[in-house]
């Protein structure tokens, strides 16, 4: 992977991580188009640069995270992240296999797109408009919805937002809780991937060139994610999810055509 390629992937990560269009799916396709081999470092890079996106959430919503005495808020996030931690641990190898499949991404993009076209009609009359009103039961169910994102192309953001709206959260709160939930979820996924890589192939992490690419990627993902989050919240309140649904369907169909033509593998 070159510095230019790492920058492209980081920009894609920053834009797509918090939008309901699947960051993993976009990075898989971008890597395939750019001819980046799907080796262990590339897999690590695609997970690790999410740390930059995590920091963007903390910076934008720092008043909700500090001071550190909001125990109910933190416990709700902990309850919500448990399903993903358990399934991620049990299905880690299978997830790695799926991460190599553009076909899986394409199908998931299309199915998720169809859902987003109608989601605003599915969940009307929300009653929960502040995170203090989110129950522990609702937090757990949102966490279960988030587990769908283990299928590449599904979108962690889309799955958890749909879960939030199913639990009567407003569109804005469902999106924000999805952002908050990303912090423990992505931190755990990144930490686990780093530890696993260090145990099995430590030179991947200790290599100075690889570290440079990881740092560049994380910084760029942080900057771009800050912009993307602000755009998404403002757009969502006015227009809803339909445009993201159409986008996902179009991208999914394009991927299938490229696969059929043999232009990506």
C-alpha cells in the first residue's frame, strides 16, 4: 500500500463510517479497484484507522462524555456493545472471510438500501428524544441490531440507527446514539485486531513504514469524519434516509456489474 492509497482509504473511512452506507464495504471495493492486495496489513489498516473516526465523535460531543460521572450513560453504552463483543469473538474467523467478498458487500448494500427507502414510514411517532430516556433494555436491543453490521456492506451506522428508531428514538437521537456506540465497539475491534496481529505477526505493527501509514490514515479519517458527522445530522433532520437508500442500491448494482464484467474480484 502506498501513501496515496492510504489517504484515499482514510478519506473513504472518514466519509462513510457514520453514514448509513457501509464504510467497510466502500473500503473493500476501493481496495479492489486500486489493486491493493488483501493481506494482513491491509485488513489491520482498514480496522485501525477507525480510531481516528472514534476521536472525532469524542471531540464533537465532548460535553456528553465529560465529566466522567455520567454512569448511566456509560453503562447503557456498555450494555449495547456486549452483543457485538460476544459475536465478534465467536465469529471472528468467519467475519474475516466475509471481509474479502465484494459479492457479499453488493448484496448487503442493495438490501440495506431498500430498507432505508421505507424506514421513515416504518417507525413513526418516536417518543425518546434524549439519551437519558433510553432504557437499558432499549440499549441492549440496539446493540443486537448493530450485530448485523458484521456482514460487510450492511453498515454499523445503519443497523444501529434502525435499531434505535425501532426502540422509539428520534432520528437525531438514533444517529447520535449510533455515534456514541461506535466508540466502545470500534475501540474493542481495533484493540483486538492489533493484539491478534501483534501475537501472530508482530513485524506488521513494528514496521516503521506500516506505522506511518496507520498514523496518516487515522489523522485523515479523524478530520474527514468530523465534517461528515456534522453534515449527516443536519441533513437527516431535514430529509431523512431515502437518498442513502437510493445511493446504496445504485452502488450495489454497480458492484455486481463490475463483478460480472470481471473488473473487480
